[in-house]
């Protein structure tokens, strides 16, 4: 059986998870274009070899 003490999921328990997701989204928005460009260059160079 599920213990009633651990069955409540409130906003204060989800706050750290949402903070991590927001931080990751911010990094992707700031550096996403540069990262995809770099990966594209690496892939192009590996295909040329």
C-alpha cells in the first residue's frame, strides 16, 4: 500500500525540478545555435574523411 505521507505532491516538492528544467532551457536558448553549428561542423568534417 502507498503510505499517505509520501503520496502528496505539492508545489514545494516540484520546485527544484522546475528550476532545473528552467535552467536547462535557458542554457539551450543561449547556446543552442552555437552548439548545433559546432555539431554540424564536426559531422561534416567526419564525412569528408
